[in-house]
């Protein structure tokens, strides 16, 4: 788990979160209707990637303020 969080906290993990968020937003908008919920969920990794935050980091590394 620590290696996964370490990767997600790295630059490559940040890029992956942004790309994943953009893909989810695109798929949700393409589907339409209830797919807009997928777009809203895609905002989470997109926003966290742009802000350089990881939701799991405080759980795995409580003393690490990232």
C-alpha cells in the first residue's frame, strides 16, 4: 500500500490522476444522462491531481503533510 501511495504522490502519479479524471469526464459527457455522474466523479482525481494532493497519503503516512 505504501508503494502505491508513494507512486500516486509522485509526478507520474499526479499526471495519471489528471489523465484519469479527464477520461472519466469525457466518457461521462459522451454517455450523457446518468453519465454526468461519472463526469462529476472524474472531477475528484482531476482536482486532486492538479492540487498535488493524495487522499490516501494521510491514512498511510499520518505525519506526512502533502
